């Protein structure tokens, strides 16, 4: 797989996310897909990742990722992006806040044979929670 092909796979992942194409998204993940988020172990199967994404869509029905930079080295793709959306649905058992978010993120994709085997995802969770008013001391 060329670096250009690996980048195209990562871009298809984002396109499926933005287009609410769960079937297409899941098809781009290996069954034993693994995600690490902000240094902690995340989901460990492609199905679990797809369900996590569907949960995000329910919490942010207008959520959208915009690519800011993408580079590849062999089969490893690094994408820097901006997430925007409105929390208009339940999130982790909490009711919708109605507030908008705009946060920076970066994901490192390990691509094998046209699908994603593993990701390392980094999000500005502090800004995310602050914008939603979910930090201690935030006004409701």
C-alpha cells in the first residue's frame, strides 16, 4: 500500500463519519481493531468502535470533522482535524446541553490492506467538557 492509498483510507473513515455511513465506516475497520484515546485503552473491536461512533452521532447529530493536516509514513497516517457540533442528544448518560463544541483532535491510523487496524486518538477533552459546561464549577 502506498502512502497516498493509506491517506485515502483515513479520509474515507472521516467521510463515512461525516456522512453518517456506519456500514461504510465499519467496513474500513479490522475485526480486531484497537483504539487508544488520550493514552488510555479504548475500544478493542471494530464493532465496538462502530457503536461508539453511533453513540457520538446521537449526542451530536450535526457533529462534523474537518481535516486540517494529513501526513503519512508508510502505512501510518497522522491526521489533525477540528470537531464541531451541538450536543443535542444524551451523552454518557447525561442529558443534552444544547451547547456547541469546537475542539482540536489528532488521530494516528495504522492501515493494513486498505483497512484500519489501530488508532491512537488525541482530543482536547478539557475544552470539550468546558464548552459543554461539564467541568466542576461550570455554571449549568
